[in-house]
C-alpha cells in the first residue's frame, strides 16, 4: 500500500514518543510506501484533494535498557511531488491539536478524497463532529458529573455543589489550561473569568475525581475495540497526569468497567469514521475522547511488549 501521513514538521517530532512515527515505522516494516505532508500542503483541483507529498524512509527506534533510542538521522526524505490523495491507499490525518480554522479547512479539503478509493483516518466529518471534550457528553452513563457553561455564577454554583471541580478549555490539548477549582478559593471568580474570556467562551467543568491521584488512563481504541492502555500518574505537586506536563507512565490492565465504556462508545465511533482513538479514563469515568492525533503507542509498546502500530496496519490491510 501507499500511505500518506499529514503530520506536523517531521524534524520537530520525537521518534521515541510520537505515535505518528510509530505508525509510519510499522507500515514501512510491513512493506508499505510512506509519504508525508503538512496541512498547508493540501488543496483541491478538478474536484479532488491534492497534496504536496514527500516520500520518507525511516530508521526504526530500538528499545535499549527500557527506553526507545533513535539513530541520527532517523529519517531520509525523497523528492516531493504534487499529486491527488486518491493515489494513496490510505491517508492518516495526524496534525496535533488545537483545532484551529486552518485545521477545519484541511478537513474540508479531505472531504474531496473518495472514501471508496482511499480511506482517511480519522474521517474528516468525524474530526469536525468530535470536539475532544464535548464528544464524551453523549455517553451519560460513562462520564462524571459535568457541565459546559460560560456564566460565572453557574460555574461557581456547580463547584460549590461538588466541593471541588476541574475546569477544561474546550479547545485545549496536553493538559493546557486545565484548572483545579475549589469553592472556597478566593481566586475562583478570577480563574473562571480568565478561562471564559470574561464570559465569552464556554468551558467544561467536571466534578473532581480523587482517583486522579492514582492516574489518568489512556486507552487506545481501533475501530471501537480497545487494543492497549497506559496509566499516566501525576508527579510532584502537579494534579494533571498528562505526559506533556511530566506525568509518569506505568503499565496497566483494562478493567471490566473500562471495557464497558468502550462498548458504549463503539457504535458512535464507527458511525463517525473515528478509527484510531484514545480515550481518557479516571477512576472508572470517561473524561475525554481524543481523535485528532491520539498518542500513547510508544509508551504502551515499551511497557507492555505490544506492537500496536502493526495491529493498526493489519486492520487497514484487511479492509480490502
């Protein structure tokens, strides 16, 4: 197969951590051609999506003394060509959040890829539908008590009812802008004003889950089925477990409750063409559904001895 990956600049990726690199490595090891581009290299001509595509050869990372080690240089680029994305067998949309207006425009361009001829992962309409915070709200039996609001008094009332809560910007990523709210904090009003831009932008507020101190579990789903998990544990005085803010990772099993959550999500994910997804679970509650460029494969493979990238490629190969 010929596979295109829409990624951030390759020189900025961390081959020992980045899931996009893990997927590309797996595809190459299985004999597929790998091409890369960036969202700004996309366009439409003659009713079809085109891209400035560059072939790439990777030198895979190696697991040495419990950590991934990348050779230098770890990639080699060929000559770019401008061609229809339908010349590819699959396209992976892996541009990191936040979801900006240019990102949305890129998904509109990807609408002009014939899905019968070329599979786009994840589907552009699904990417637009699935705000990574809001999408979870439809699974009412899986989530903690949650509101979305921009009114300061509404948020304060919720926090006082719950005793403590976590505020999340709807467009945030990697733990950015997440705040712990205490009803007795004299800064509460100011924190809400800053986060909502003085009441102009809604935010998500969830009851604080004490189990967060034990970890924020990332579960990777492939076509609605869980294939691996990693636990991200807060360190130091940080209450967030995100790897981007220093969370420590550890191997962990998927519980029966979490399997049930996955079963609740599966029909909606399949309906929306969300093939490769990372969900976040704290204390048995779903908190986020990550669809833009979910990460975690490198950590899961390192800790659990799996090869999740190969599972993804095997699934794609079997789609005919």
